[in-house]
C-alpha cells in the first residue's frame, strides 16, 4: 500500500500555493503563480488525484448572469492536506529536541 503522506513535487507545490494564498484558487491561477513549474496540461489531473486522496476539496464557482464561459472549479486545502504538508515539511523522525 502506498504511503499516504508521500507527495510528488507538483502535489507539494499545489499544497504550498493553497496555503500561502490563504483561500481558494482555480487551476490556471495555480499554474500562473507557480513560476512555470506547474503545466496547463497536467494541473487538473494532479488536482483530481489530490482530491481522491483527500488533500484538497473543490467546488464550482457560482454562475454569474452575463458571465462568459463556464464557472471555474475552485480548490482549497483540506485538514488532511494540511496535516500531510506539515508532516512532509517537519517529519517526526530524525528531529532531536533539545
């Protein structure tokens, strides 16, 4: 069974972006804020995998009368995503408290 706390580089970056942004973001906004590290072609596949793992949740943006295009899907980090991010950044093993 795979380690649930294991993150790919893109998953880590997405969790960091959502944490530092302080709220919800949509996929292409994350691509724009990633300094070209995230790609348009893979962002939504990665976000879907992260949602399946419980690291992020999403909702469709409210439709506004007269708006062009489809409503955006907004993503935010979950409590589990925050826990995994913290575990990844500050592992329990190897740290010696003085």
